C-alpha cells in the first residue's frame, strides 16, 4: 500500500533525514520518500504490519507532524470528477504564500529592530555616540536586551522547533541556530548581571569590561541573517515549481456544453463524462474526449511538444489544454478531472520531483549525522580554547561560529531542487520522467535497444514498389484488384494496400469469398477468378510456382527492407507489391546522435533477418536482432545487462512491457493519451526518437548541476567549520565572527537553489532541427517496375464426367478442379459432359479424378 502525507515542521535536510529514519524503522514499511521542497512524504508499507496512525505517531515522536492526504481519497469515494489537481495546486500555492508572508513579516520586523540594536552595540566602535560611555552602560545593556528579546520573539520558531528536536534526539539546523543564538543571549544576559553587580560595588573596571562583552547583537544578528537567507531560499524554491504551475494553468476554467439543443457555458470542473463539449477557434480543450461532429486544427505543443498543429476529425481523440486554432467541432468527454491527460502529466511530474535519486543518498546520510557531529565539534572547540588559556568569551565565540556556519541545507537541497527543475523542464518538451532515479540513470546508459515498428519507423506501412508480372494489367488495374482482395483483411500490410488505392481514387470491390491464414496470406474469389495473396512461403504451401523473374523481384524487395506481397490469379503470379514501414527522419538523426555519444544502438524486430539487416545497414546500426517475439525482447535486454551494459529500452509501452520493465531505464515512445504506462520509467508524449536524446542531454545537465552543488556544499562546510573553530588562528590570526558565519550559512543555501534554477535555461536544439527536417521530408515515390514474363509451357487435359445436370453442377466441378494444386484453370462444357483442365505442372490423374469424385460426380476418362 502506498500513501502520501503532508509533513509539518521540516526546515532543513537534517529534518528530512530524521523523518525518513523514524518512519523507515517501523515494521512493515518498505520505502519512504520525504520531500523537503514539497513538505510531503510518500510511504509504501504493508497494511497488515503497520498503518497510517503508527506512521503519524512515529513522525510526531521526533517533533514533526504528519497528516495523510485524504482529499483525493474522499473525492474518489464520492465519485466526484472535479479537477482536484487544480484545487490541490491552488491550496499548495496559498499555503506557500501564507508561509512566505509570515516569514517576510517576521524578517522585516527583525531587520527594523536590528538597525538600532547595531547602532547601540557597535556604534561606539565606528565613532557614533549612541548611548556610549560608562554613564550609559547599563541603559545601553537594557536597550540591547529589550531589542534582542523582541527579535528572538519574532524568530522564536528557531527555538520552538530546534530545541524540541534536540530534546527528542533529532537535532536539525534550527537546533544549531537555537543553540548558537541562545548561548550568545544567555552569555550576554549573564555578563549584564555581572556588570550590574560591578556597578553596585563600584568596580568600574569590571563593569567596563562587561559592557564590551555583551553578545546580544550576535544572537539577534544570527537569527535575523538566517531568517533572511531562509526567506530568499523559500522564494527561490517556489520558482522550482514554475513548470508545474504553468502546466496547471494550461487547463481552461470554463467550457461550452451542448445541452438540450443549446450552448451552455459552465465551469470546466462541472463537466461530466459523456457531456458534449462545443469547441470554437481559439478555445482550449477543457477535458479529454472524442470528436463527434466537425473538425479542427489543434495546437498540441503544450502537451506533446509538437510545433506543427494537428488536424482532427470525427472519431479522433482530443487532449486537455490543446488549443483549437481553426475549425469548429463538438466532442464527447471521455476523461475528466483527475483522469485527463494533463492531470496525469501533472501528477507524474509532481511525484517525480518528490522521489529520491541515488546520488541523493550520500547527501542524506551526511545530513542525518551532520547536526550531532557539528554540536560535538562546537563543544570540542569550546573546551580546546578554554584549555589553551583563552577566556570564555573567545572560546564561546568560536563555538557559536561553528554552530551557525554549518549548513546541512546546502547538502540536502542540492539534489531535490535540481531534480524538480529538471523534471519540470522535461515536461515542457513532452518528456515525462516518472522518478528521480530514472533521470539520474539516463546519462549513464551505454546501450539503447530500439523496437523497430512505431519507434524507429512510423508504424504505418505503405506501398513502396509495384512489380507487374502480367502484361495484360496496368499498375492501377493491378492495384485495384489487390486492394479489393485485401479489403477483407485487418492486417497492417493489407491496410497499406487499400489506403493507397483509396488515395488514387481506384474502385475497391468486395470479393465473392474471402479466407485468411494468420501470418501467411489470404485466398479470395473475385470475378470468378481465384486469387491467392501472401508471402513466398504461403505460395509454396499452395503449390504455386514462382518464375525466375518473380523470385528475383522478391529477393530484391526483401534486400531493400520491404515486405513482398505476392498476388497470384488462377495459380499464376500477376504481380508483387513491396510494402515497408517508413523510417522517420528524426529517427535517423537520433541514432546519429546516440552514436556520437558513444552509445551502442541495437534494433529488435519481428521481421525476417534479411529485411531487418537492410534497415540496419540503412541506419548504420551497431546490431540488429530479427525474428524476435515480444516475449523474447526481455531476454535480449537481460543478456545485454549480463554483459555489463547499462541498457535503455525504447518501445511502444504495450507489447514491449516486459523488456521496458527489465531495462535499467524503460522509455515508452509515442504514448499519446495513454501516459500511465506502469512498465516505463520515462514516457514520451510524441512519436519522436529525438526526445530520447533530449532526455539523455537533460539528465547529464541535471547531474552536472547536482555534482557542482554537492561539491561546493561539502567544500563550504569542510573549509568553513575549521575556520570558524579557529584552527587557523594561531598561524594566521584568522577567526570568524559568528555574525559573518550566519550570513555565510544563509548565502550557501541561496546559492545552491539559484544554481539549480539555471537548468530552466536548458535548450533542446537537436529536437528543433529534427522537427525541421521532418517537416521538409517528402513522401516516398512509388516505383513501378514492369517485368515481362516468358510463357511457360502449359498442359491441357480433357476429362469425361457423368452426373452433371445443371450449371450449378458445372460450377462445383470447376471449383473442385481449380482447388487442386497445379491446376491453372478448368472449364466445364455441360453439353459435352467434359472438363478442359489447364495444368501448370504435372498432376497425377488420380488426384484430378479424386477431386471430381469428392465433389459428388463420376469421372469416366482423362486424356
């Protein structure tokens, strides 16, 4: 069972790690993904071993809060179809805005109060006489105390969250700030008391010393600067969801329905499955559906990334958020609310941003132990300087600097921020990455396995060549006959033949009889002629002899990557059609890009080996595996993995499901509205193999960004903590002021988030080139080849037959004889009670006479 929770109280990567560890320890919990960016947690658990209550209690025990997201469940239970994705997004944005407003208010009050505090405490050092001098010492201390107390009150969340987490043995970044600022505040308060006592006993030297040892400004500055950093960080993190927000905003808020014979404008959320929606030019499609009337031209760029508008007519599907640029039509709503294409895209992008990439595990492990280690280092720093003979103020200053300069946030934010921006950017190109792990793995792929049909090719075969072997037929006549014969078949090759005939305006007639042999061919009767159509093997099974010209034509077509369809009329080959699935120009370019990256490209196909090798040679592929059934593709992927290859499988996501699941990264291409393919890690919204190249490039860019952030985060802490502890003080006199340390800590988090946002400028130039090439590509011309045949010797025999009494009997005898292999033709003369049989090969007399006997008549003689 999988359930999502909203988590409250998290402020840094250490919080994220603490929550993850607390829930992962529960019996029955299989997987935990905690997102600091979204303040959410996805838990996969065994409901028989644990439940949501136990999960919530585990989170509560360490000082945080967790509540299950019940909105979607309640909606599903009630049968509501409203766009809860939009509502959830609005609620999330409202919550973020409220939080940012609160942070901004407290930050500005702290800054306003910090200005006079700094003038009072630091003014005398720069020549400003604000409450300066011994006479004003106690007044100055009281003013500093009051101002600092107010500032700490406005920033009290550091103490409420930090100290609570510390008590529950799950310290976080707030704990570091609370300890550091609290220590400075308490130390200042102690020194103020000592100063008051010194003044009461007239010890002016001690009072003067204590007046300059108040640490109130350090405590106030620490929390103020950190709050400024957290506010800027929150604003930057909000921008990481810009792509998601743009997707949410694509759906129109209103729609026009056709009800009771008139148009009615309603909220898009009120549309129900089955409603008829009216679309006019310029309007956005509010839900998914099927066109029932009219036609239009839809701009699908926002969903699929296609730059060219697509014409849609009756019976075709339309997707939410696509724009009707031209035409008027009506469609029946089929998917509404959370079921629409747009809603599924948003859900996938949102969930991907909340998942963990393998590279994040190192940062999570470090963040999980980071805060306790920092506290220990601070205590050691304090003790070492006291042992070394320094006064308590010096030692405390160094310890506080260690606490406030340490920043687990930079470590924890490096990966999730980049992943969220990367998945959002991918969605803009119609690439849906379902997990952070898939996004990270993509750039390490060194072998790509491609399904041929629908991936490399368009998936729609077309007639490429016509070979005429009957001199009495023209190309159009032969094509019309072939289309008529194939009209009863649902096979893709048959549809290619009939489609061409329709495009040429040829007459397609219905055969008198039709029978199909799966995977082999068909038999039909048209105009009293018996036709057999299929591959060479089927011709052999039917004892139809191919002439040398026909054999040469079949071999030539197969070697060029086409599938030969042989058509025989009355057992003589009339012609051959070469049918092939056309290769997309974008596929050619994508394969070139893969090879330039050093990626091995393997093509899998169910075609015969000769056809497959012809395509492989044309595309310059590294390897091709032919005659592969869908069940065998998974074995090929597994074998490549056993050889140590990192494999990405690209297929249509249906027949290739086992192989997609087995691959290191499964990529479903051209999924259209069926984007929720469980077996794939990445779903491409349009039929363009170049999007795989874009996904790989984006993966590499995201990982470079993450590595850079992690490097600087580690480097910052490795360098900053020793400097703050005063390691370089004995040699270089270098010591870090706690206020500077707090500013540096805040700046590091802001820099990490800002660097991740640079991914928004990623450009997929290769995709644009691919689209341009595809647009200029011309349809392949059909090559008509006429091959003259030599007359082959034909044998004629005459059979005397008794028992025939009518033309029906004559027809039965003719059919029985024509069905005998080797019989080219048979004509019955009822008056003479004989049949003239034309043979294309030597047929035993017993077989001919047996066929007549089986038909119910008596053969007398054969000469």
